[in-house]
C-alpha cells in the first residue's frame, strides 16, 4: 500500500470542481515519479482495486488472519534483500514442473499462476500465466494462440521501436500535487469523457488496458547515476533505446508493430530505476518480446537520431515547467547537501544534452553508449511477463530471448552511504514561493532515514493514516471548523523522489483558504500539536490493526488490474522485496512493531521540518530564483515567537485525538444467492413518470462488491452560467458537510462521489464563512483551469451562455470551409502552445493514423512531446482531430498547422496504397480488441452506465460494432476519409498560442515574473492568421456561432 493519505477537501480542491465534487478512498496510490510526471503528491483518481481473482492451487494464497494472528508473525520487521542470483536458477521448479511457485504469496481471489526464474546472465524474471478463468478453471486456448511458434508473422516494414508519449494528460498538473487540487480537468463538461474516444472512452482505454499479454522490465539504475557534466542522461537514454536496434533497425518499427496489433508501450525514469513496459494482442506477444528485448541487447542509438530526440526531451521539460509540483520538487532537491544526487537536474534539456556539450567538447553519443554499457546490465534487471500461456511456454520464451542481454559483471551503483542529505541549515527554514496557479498551500516536510526496509511494519503508512484522517479529532476536521483549510495530504507516495536508498520523505500538504493563509503559522501549529499528541501516546495497536484489516480485505478480494499496469508494478516490486512478497510487499501490513513506528514518529518535530508556503500573495516579495524551472522564492527563519514556542514543550490541543474505532470495516463477504434469472445485459426493473431503475447481477467476477449510481436530471442546472456556478457551489458545500461523517465508511471501502447532476437530497445547512470559503476557492479553480493551453483549446468550441435558455444537447454544424480560431494563452509567460485541427470518423481510422502521426509529427518533425490523433463523438456527431503541444520558443502555431495538414496529405496517400492484407489485419485487431472481456467489474459498470446516461440503452453496442466492422471494406475507409478531407470538408483549427519569439513576442517574461489575478475576468485575445491561406478566422466566437445551424443530439443506435 502506498503510504500517502489525503484528507479530502471541497470547493475546487482535489476532485471538487465544476463537474465533480468527488469523494473516494482516503488512501491514495501516487503515480511513480516519472520524468514527465508530477512526482510530488500526485494522487490517483481512485485507489486501484485489483479485481476478484479466485484461488488457484499452484501458488500460495494469503488467508485473512484472525485478530490473534495479526501482528504476531515471527518474521522480523527488517526486510530480507530481494532475491539474488544465488537463490535459484531458471527451470528448477521442485516436484511440480509446469505449476506455479508455491513460495509466492498471492490473493485467494487471484487465479493466475506465478513462477520466478533467474537466467544465466543474472536477469530475474517473474512469469505470470493467466490461463485460468475467474472461477479458477482453465480457459480454452483460442485457435490463434495454440501454437505461437507456427503462427509467427513477420512485418518487413515494421522494424523496431520508438517511445510513445504518455497520455496527453501525462504529467499535466491537473492532478499534479496535493495543494494544487486533484483535478481541475474535472471542470470540463462531464460529457467530455464521451467525446474524446481515443484517450478517455472505450477505444483508447481498452486498447491500453485490456491486452491479454504484457511485459515490463525494470533497470536498477536511474537519474541518480547521471554524470555531473551531462544532467538528464539517464532520461535521455530511456528515449534513445527505442530508436531502432541491430536486429530491427527501423527507427519507428516497434511502435508501428504494436499499433498494427493494437498495442502500446511506454517508459519512465526514476531516481534509482528505469521502467519499460508494453502490451499487445496475445498472438503477437512472442514477436513483440523479441523486438522489445533488442533495446537491451543491441540498441542502435545512431548519431543522426540524437539531435532529434533531444528536442523531444526538451519539449517534455518545457511542458513540465508550468507545474507547481515540479517546480517545488526542483527547489526541494536544491536544498540537499553538495555532492548528493538529489541536487542534480534529472529532466535534461537542450542546454544540458546538446548546447553545453558542444561548448565543452563532450561527445554525447559516446557518453550515451558508455552509460548504456555500464547501467543496462542484465543482473540489474527485473522482468515480468504476463500472458495466456503456460508457465513452461513463458519460461521458454524468456530464456530464449532475454538471455542475450549482456552482463557487465560490475557491482550495481549504490548510494546508501549518502544518508541524511537534508540535515543542513538551509533545509530547516521557511521558503515562500510564487506559484503558477492561484493557490494557497503550506507544505511541511521531513527527511527521515530510509524506510523501505521496514515495509512489513509500514511505519509511514501508519502515521499517514492518522495525519490524513478527516474524521472527528483530526487535523483537517479542526482546520475546517476554523475555515482555514480545504484539504490535507500526509505521507509518502513511494516515488523515487520521496523514497530511495538515501532518505524517505514524510510530507504534510495543506490547501489553505484565504483566511488560512493569513494564519498559516497557526495552521502549522495545529499540525505540530497533533504530531506531538501522537508522540506522547505512542503507537496504538488498535489503529494499526484496523489499517491492517482494511488492506487485507482489499487484497483478499482484489479485482484484477490492467496487465500492463500490473507488470509495471511487479517489476519494480522485484527490485525491493524478496520473492514471497513480490505481490504483497507494497500493500499488506505484516508485523506490529511499535518501536519502529515510534522511531519514525519521534523524528517529526518542528526543529527538523522544512516549510514551503506557496501563494500568489508572495508576488513581488521573492527575489531568489531556482536555476532550472525559474521558481521565484525567498528564505526566512521562523519568526522568534514561533521558534521559541516550537522549541518549548508547547501545550496540546484537546480537540485533537485519535479516531474512534471504525465500525464500517466489512466482516461478512458472503455472496447473496440470485433471486431472479441472470441476464447478459442490464434490465429495466422499474419505470415511472419520475424515472426508471436498471439492474444487472454480477455473474462474472463474483466479488462482494456493488455499484449503485443515480442520475438525477434537472433542466435548471445548465440554463445559465450563473446556475452552473450555483450548482458547483452547492456540490462543494455538500462535499464539505459530508466529509467528516462519511470519512470512516470511505476508508473502509464504502466509497461515494458527487458528480454534477447527482444530488444528495436532504438536510442542507451551511454557514456564511463556509460559503465564502467555497466561493473563493472556486474562483481559483476556474482560473487554474483556464490558464492551461490544452484546456482552453477544448473550451473554445463552446458557445458562451449569456441569457438563460432551454438546455438541449446541440452541436454547431460547421460550414464546408477551413476555420481558424487563434488566441493567446491566458497564462502570461507560458511558452507552451496547443494546436488542434478538427474534422467534423471512425475508430478504425484512428488505428491506422496513430503511429504514422506520432512518427511524422514528433519523431521526424520534432514539433512537440505530445502528439496524438483523437476520435471524437460530440453529442452523436463524429469527427477526428490531430493535436500537437509545442512551444512558441521553437515553432509558430501556423507552421505546426501546416505540418498537420502535410501529415494528413501523406496519410491520404498511405491509406490509398494500403494492401487488403494490411487493412484486414487492422480490422481483425480492432475486432479482437472489442471482443476482450472486461478485466474488472467497474469496467462493465462504466460501459453500461454510459448507455443509461446518454439514454441510448444499447447495451450490446460492442457486438453490433463488431458486426459492422466485419462488413467494412478498404474502399469504405478510403472513400470516407477523402470525402471529409477534400474541399467540401468541415475543418476547425484551434490555436492557443504561448509566449515566445516565434509568435512575435520580443521579450518573454518568466512564468514567475507575471501576475495572473484570479479575481480578474480572463479576456481572450484573438490573433489573425499570417501565413495560412484559404482560412476563415474567427474573431468573436459568440457572433460567429450564432449564425451557424444547430445539429440536434444524435443517438448512435445503428
């Protein structure tokens, strides 16, 4: 279990916004720190629950312990080292060859089989066979997978790999830290999830998450190993290994191969680890493994590709700069002792990898190859493969393919001698920071000795649970009553930045109200009072056992997770835990050792803390600047009163105490016998004038879990902009009122969330102070959404609500011309631009388009880090778009628009010459994708719920789409694309333009140097097209759209 607990807030705080006032599990799993993701305080949208897997006899499964058994294990708290090469060799499976490894402890709900092998070159591999069905019985082998060796296909035109970017929201700070809110993106129209099919709806989601086969490899080296004169080299190498291999030299071949068979891949760089993962349809898994393994056997990394890929790394860095969490992380790392790797610049950019090496005559190409030879050694690597194959087959494949990875025989890089990196005078001070967003946030951080080896006790998780609690007696409960705080997070996300071999972070982040900001010292004092109370009473066994029970319940009845995510997590676990704890080490609590907990707890004192206060009110008062991200900050010691108070034996607060016993922890997991015949799809069991009820009995996963969803429809909500804001306010006040009484049930996995349109009726009271607090935070939330270029680009298509009007689902019918709407970004000083070209298409078209789009616009043209096509369903009106995120310091948005058109012209020629065999392969891949079974109950629920919310009720939509695909011809696709691409096509280009020399900005201010007041009403600045021809520019969205025809909402029922 990741030890990051958040107390939820309201009014624009994480998950609470225009569309959502969301509540979910209080225990959050943070995304691992990636170069390209926010490393600090990034909560997942929900805590992943891994779906109901039944017991398989071939491996050990964990039974729920009784109260007497819990915590009484004879095993010590200190972890054993992860299995090393002397622990065993591949192929030795004891008396049960062909079966799983009985030493690997797994959930009783897990039907998969596991085997751990060590290859002769030292690579350690975990084989995962998911041949069994949910009920534990073997599944029938499909004809296309009975004999992979005899059915291998070769693709002469698909010869290697190139890294795919993260999802377009990859490291965006729509969730990027605790104080910034979890998802301003949620302010998007709730129907937007239905519009962007590629990334948010069934097509992209299923493509990325339901692969039958997946693999992940973790290299035990990362950015800590960067040389001092080449910052970012580890991250750059992670990019470069994708650019072709000796066996498959085509630069974009691996990506093309995966896309052809509906696969995906990615990679990420952490402080001490680098992870690569991919998934693909099972029939092509062996060939994909061979292609992928060449990255580690003999990557080309040719000189010609270096400059181009440096631009991709630089674009990634530029996209990360406007993130407050990334900026705070860089500032935090700069406080480490000289010589500690945390002071390094992990991201890398064009200066560190290209320009400065040229000045100092550093051969980046040679150093890159030397870095690969030193750190990409087989004995540092852990591999996980998962497929519907037997364990013996998987072992054969892994042995044949991965034994070729070289072993350099050198000891693994170690940094465990560099402990206490933050025991410096600079660390123990107050830092005031000017943020990008309009937020008030206080972050209190301690750097503890490394805690990874206490994973069986999980002391930080115990402390996090209490600090992040929001029930009676908690820190947040008291701060809410004073209207000082909206949200609170506490703990450690187990990212490389927060936990590594040199230190472990414990951090508390409080999202402050305007009044809370004025009293931030008092807020800090409440936090210190609570910690002192915990230190005084010591660890509490009852609380620890409650946490243990909740985690054990979740593990015992876990739902299956997406294969590609599952293997990624396991390959990192293999670097940290011994074999028997590969599946349990990051989740379960094993031993209650109060002295271990007390040791960590007693270090959380004011004198050892670092305080960072982020607020726009710091503007003009911060005259220092961090080197890499340009963060403006000031440093000051605590004022004398607080320094003296915190150094003394200050008085405790009687309002702060341990939470009461949680009465909501489940104890009865028996499934109820069905009282009606089972049905394949939901059935309507009740219909009245007021509404209807749909019901579906779970006959597939058979886990003790239920979903209940209400869609309460009111025409008043969206009649005007004022009504929308009033409803936002209502939802957020409601979430505020429910937070404390519902918290215990929430953490016991009785989850709820409030979504615009889903209203909990009943007693609704609030104070004027709460109202003002919510209103002020909503202003900040709205503003923080609009300053993001990609969000503004989406919103420009909507007609402003000026006068109240009847609400209907409507879409503007675009004229048969090329329209351009070009505006300046609202975030002054932000260089990032977003260009989207929209055509008013089908999933199959997107399948053909994604890989060549990435190859042309990113790999070859290096226009930006995020490049993607998107299929859109806008209230039943289909379309497609191509989006490029670039920087105004590098390219003019009109040039990017031209390049998109150039790509589409080339793509037109490509599909004309597409062979019938290639077309048939893509159609078959999409059919196979749609035939994939749901991986967990929530996925089935979401698909059926979408039919209810859109009032289409086509629960067998996938089956109908499969039938339609079977009758589709290549000519249909070509004719359709050409019809929508010619002079009669309906095209809308939306440019949100950043600040930079290529957009005519002579002097570009730093993001921290400009003032964006959330109290000001943002005004769009419309720009004219200078170089685009045959374009009609829009200078007034309201005036232009008022003259267009309106298309009614169209239900897709055939």
